[in-house]
C-alpha cells in the first residue's frame, strides 16, 4: 500500500500570530483511506487541508516546522494529483460559464485542447448537472454550484481529494445533493479523501477513519468512527464537535411547553409584500403576522421562499413594496419603515447571517459601547451593561481585540451581544446557527432563550430543525413568499423532509 | 449602487466577431477622425456607422437605451464651445459629431463582447499574461457579489443605530465606514478566490493550454479593412470637397 500523506512533527504558525495553529503533528494516510478530520473550532483542520493542497507557502504565509509529504514528496505547491473543494462555491468558482469553469483547471494543467471538452462533459455528467456548457454559473443554486466545484476537481482526476466543509454553506436540500454526489465519487476505492466537516452525522457513512486534532497541538484521537465516537463522544461534543447521537448540555434545559397566549403584541405585519426590481414574482406575498413579547417564533421554509426578506421587513431594514409593519411596543410616531437608526436600535436588534457585517468598531468593548451609546444609555450604566454582557458571553478577555480577528464562534457571540446591548423589545436573527460548531450552537440557544425569557420577542429564520425543536414556541412556514402554516405548537411536523439537516 | 457586468449585445451577429477586430475598428475610427476637424468627415463616418449597425444585428432599441448619453454629451460640448470660445458654428458641429462617431464603435464593441472572449483574445493574440487576463476576469465575477454585500452592510449599519445625522460630515463618515466594511469583505473574498485558483494550478509557471481558441478570421479582417476604407474614404471626400481641416498643421 502506498502512503499518500505523511506528517512528522509538522507544525504551522500563520504569519503575524503568536500561537501555532498545529504543532507536533504525526499522521500517515494510506491510499484509499477516507479520513474525517475533527476538532474544536480553531484546531487547525482547515489549515492542515490547505497545507496538503500546497496552498501554505513559508515564509510569507507563516512559519513551518517538521515534515509534510504528499504523494511521497515534500509539499512545495499545488499538485495536480491533489484536488480541494472549498466551503463557499461563490468564492471558489472562477469563470462565468459552466463549461469554461471546468475547462479552467484543465487549461492550467496543460491538457491538450482536443481533450478538454470531452473531459468537461464527462465531469459535468458525473456530478449530475444537466446543463449546457454555456449555462451561466450565476443561474445555479448554491448546491449546484458546489457540485460544479466538485466537477472541477473531478476533471483533473486527482488521487487525493481534500474536502473543506463542502456542505456547510448550503441549505439542507443542496447539502444532501452534494453529499450524494461525493458518496458516488468516493465509491472508487483507489481514491484517498480527507474531509473536514462540522455536521458529522451526515458524513459518517462516507469515512472509515476519524482523526481528532487538538487546538495548537497534534492528533488527539485516531481510529474507526464507531470507536472514536463511543469512547470520546461526550468530550468531543463538549469541545464543539457535532457527534452522532450525542446531545449537548444546553438545549434540553431551555425546552419549555410552547405557549399560545404570551405577552402583549410587539409587532404586527399586515399584507406585507415585497417585489424586488426586475423580479418576475413576489419575494414575500401578502404576509400577515403578529409577534408578541416572551415568545420565540421560527420562520422556516425552503431556500428562496422569502424568509430572510420577511425578516428584514420586520426589522425595518427593508421597506415593503406594499402592506405595512407596525411596531406596537413604543418608538417614534413616524411609520416604522422610516424610523431613524438611532430609534430603531433601541427597540429592534438584528443578528445577520455573517457576523462581520455588523461590526463597526476596532475592539470588542468599543463594538458593544457603540450600541449602548446609540441607544441613549448613559456612560456609567452603559459601561456596566457592556461589562456584564462581555462577562456573560465569555468575551471579557477579548475586550481589546479587533472583532475581525476573533474565531467564528466568538464573532457569532459578539454579533448577538451587539444586538442585545440596547435591550430591544424585538430580536430578529437570520440563520443564527448556520455553519456553527456544537459549542457555539449551545451558547446561541441559551442566549436566545434567555432573551425570550427576559420578555423580548425573538424571531429567527432557520433551516436548523434542532434549533426549532428546542427554542420555537411557534413556527411560521413560508413557501413562495406566502405563509402556509402558522402552527402555534406542532413543531415537529412543520419542517418537511427537505428542510432537515 | 449597482455593479454588474453588462453585455447586452452578446446575442448579436457582432458578438461572434473577434474582440480585437471590434476594438480595432474603434481604434481606426478614432485615429481617422482625430486627423481632421470637419463636418464632412465626421458626418460621413457617423452615417456609415449608423447604417452598419442594423447589419451587425444592433437594433435601434440598444441605441436608445445605451447610447443616449452620447448626443447629450455632444450637445454639452457644443454649447460649451459656443459660449466659451469664439469658434465657428460649423467647427462646433464637427467637434460634437466627431465625439459621437468616435465613441459609438467603442460602446458597441464592449457591449457585444463577452468578457471571457476578451480575456481569451488578450491572452492569445496580444500575449497578455494569463495571470493578468484571467485574474481580472475572476475579479470581474466578484463585482455583483460586492453589490449585494454593499446592501447588506448598509442594512447592518442601520440596525446598529448608525446614521449620518444631518451633517454632510456625518454622511461622509458613514459612507467611508461602509466602504471600509466593503473593502474588508472584498479582500476576504478575493483572497479565497485566489487560493481556489492557485489550487487548480493557475499561475503555476508551467505551460498552459487554451480551451477556446480565438482566431482572427476572414470576416474579422474584412470588418477591420472595411473600417479603414470607410474612414479613409470619408477623409478623402472631405479633401475633395475642400472642407478637410487637419488639426496639427
């Protein structure tokens, strides 16, 4: 058997960082093995994949120690025998047309012109994309774009496949399609694969070995999936890894019986309709909705059903084409859609899907202080509130850190904190758990449940069935921009099979 | 703010011509009209252009929708010249017509050229390095994403309670902080895209093949030749009629 990957005492430190992302790594991967790389957030999983793909170049990108060989030779740069699929297809696809996109990698590998197009067609067929070669990449869904990225790799026929969270940026149906495509391709036992993924349960059938990395260190556990999960499942879950069949400590504590009659109404939407310019159909169509205090509302539905658009309208961040949203819990007398930002921040908090979008300051503390100041909280009470919130979210030791340098989970916590610091009556969150590790997930559930129990109205858009299960008092399902079942209770039945993740 | 790469004429007959042939025509027209400022040369060339557009598959609708700023700009130039200088009315007319006649072929060339074809042509015929030609192309693909991002960042600022207030200084500050946010996002995306391109062997220094061969065919040469004849003929006619007025001597 040939050794495909061999690391001896290997370590990597990103340029400008004090700590090592990985250190003292000893690992051998033989031909035909399917390895799932696990580890808490920041354990260097993606770093290792990038190193294997030849994308980390010392000394500009960072410092290296030890040895790392792929295909029997020290890694010096990208090699046609290795192919990598990244998390986000929108930043990994290069060309504007489907055929050109696959051809791009073949051109770079100097495949003769006559052989390029047959190979492009084969790859496109193999991933099940039945589009003409001239089809625009922009017209593909996220799941289709990711399958195209898989076809890009397939066309070059690498011996080693590196998959960096290939489904974490996709909605559940898209993720399912990519997974089945990968399962099909990995049926060829001569191919070696290394996969990084948070949501383990769905991939576990594809792999035969699990390697758990330690933050700043090397390999912590290594073995067949069943063995690793049964022996270390609970500790892995506590460190943020999603483990099949193991639940976290947080969610259960916050489960409570859904209530029909809760606090006073906070917000009323009447016949809210949104039509984007140049769109042929309405994104949101005549939606009536009431949101009350002390209640958590989940908005669910397939991609493109208008969930996020509705959430933006409810938070006064988008003016509906017709219909009206009224805020009933105070605020200025002008129509809600035209509230000045300073008033809006006192009453409504919004958590964006990408936390970075809502950062405006140079430090964690300043980020939270801005929110308090804008909401008209005095300096003394404001400072106290910021201090408490940082303490509560375990961000105190990062008070002076730049928000952009935080880890994914820390960024997510900070983004929720920026929305909560002004103590708004309504908190709206767009896919708050998207792509998060299990530990951050637990913390988020706790934060949102706490906000609700404090008397706030909480509304979240999500595909995450587990989140709906533990948090939602009420589920609103959208399809084609219309509410199809505002069921105040029956949570389990509202998510169709396609929405499960 | 909307950033999109728009090529409304990619379905026309002209779109099939080699990008460099089309840009060549624009260059020939510009060079031929810069020689002389006179009403005859400019109006003859413009008349030939307008007559050729329907043959190339470019309809009047395109002209109305895309080329409307041209007569406007020409009118502006004319007014400015009449007011600010003591130029002759005929010369002013010539300057304005010339502006439209020079700009029109360039406008049509870009509107009928797929950016991918242009990158191919630059790389294959003009030997522009792949790193530059396809690197720019990839960057172009990110523009619409940035336009979406701009919207999101603006909404995020609103939700954080950040507004410009009434002062123009506040507006400028808000705008610059939004631009900074966009820049950070753009750099992140660009870095990721560059990694993805590198992982696929781009710019590795080795040999590279081309999937789409761009060839300057007979029709392309005919297009170029035709433009030389038309522009040359217009100048000759002006000489014969005695209106030819060279700019430099």
